[in-house]
C-alpha cells in the first residue's frame, strides 16, 4: 500500500479501548472513517477482539500495550505511532482507574494511582500527541470526564478530583494549542450502563438501572455505544469551536436528578 493510500484515512488513538466506552468509541470512529490505535493495559485478548471488529469494518488497526502510570510505556506508545509515519489526527483520552472509597478513607497510594492516570498520564499523552498532530497540520484531543465532577457520587471523590483537574487542563490546552489547529474538548457522558457500573453496584445494579430508565428525562440509560456517538461527533472538524469546552452529554440526566423522583406518579 502506498503512503497516499495509508493517509486516505485519518488515524485516531483511543486509550482504554479494550472494553466499555473505549471499545465503543473505537468502533464508532471506524464507522466515521478512521484507522485506529487500540490500547490496553492488561486485557490483550479483549483488545484483539475490538481490533478484529474494527478491521472487518475496513480499518487498519494497531494494538499497543499502554500503561498510563508508566512514563516509559507512554513514550513507547508514541514511538510506535511515530514509526507508522502517518502522524496522528485524534487522541481520545478515555482510560481511568481509581479506588472507589470515601475520601476520608483514601490513602496517599490511592491518590497517586488515580492522579497518575487522569492527570499526569493525560498530560503526557497530550505532549506525545502534539508533534504527531503537527505533522498533519493539526488535530483533535477529546478527554473523557464524568458526572462525579458535577454531582456527589459515593466513593468517587478521588476520581472526581482527578477528572476536575483534567477538565481544567482541557481549557488550558485549548488556549495553548488552538493556534496550531490542535483543539481540545472535554466530554462528560454521565451515568452509563455497562460493565463498570455493574461491577460498582453489584447486587444493586438491576434496581439502579430500572430507576435510571424510569426517571431519566429521556426514559433510558445511555449505553457505551450511544455515548461513543457523542465522542465521535466531537472528533469532527465542525466541532472546532467547542475548543476548551467541557460538553455535558448526559441527556440532561445530571441536571434533572434532584427533581426526578418528585415527578414520579
């Protein structure tokens, strides 16, 4: 395949794309015409399954092991992308990890791990993406945040603090990079049905999902595939004027929360 053929499709890097929202985002971006860099930390089999689904849809897919707590791993990831000799067009910073516990029970090690991924790791991701995006005349960075920066969710204090810091960085990167046609947007998908919420809620999952569907203004619980559609929209050139913004993509669910149960018959 010639270099012209390779560059016919833009290239997107999606962190944490072996499952959940990251996997759904990778698949949606392929539908929008992107080739993919799929990353994983420990779930190599799942990453290969996502890559294979993307390949049958016509995309070139590269799988890279990536640990956002490890500076060398991030550097190695971008070195591998650089070796593809096609730059980078989109970075979706989706991966996150934390210890779900009250802040009063959190230890320094819990803070260090949470911030290592969503703050230090995010910063290094952006720095790694910048020179590759410059090669292509610009690019788009989309950072995935969460509803826990806007409303209290038990056990989410650590992650909320890290994501709030990341949201602030989105605004600053938006100012610092826009002159190079590299725009940065944050997105807050809100409460999302999927494996993560099932793991967190355990035996309470069925009750919680039923309540979400009954009380949400749109009478449904958003799926990873639906949330990925919004992320893909933000990757389009037409979203450039959202630079520096944190987009709430929760169907008004967080805003409506205080009034949900008061309107139930």
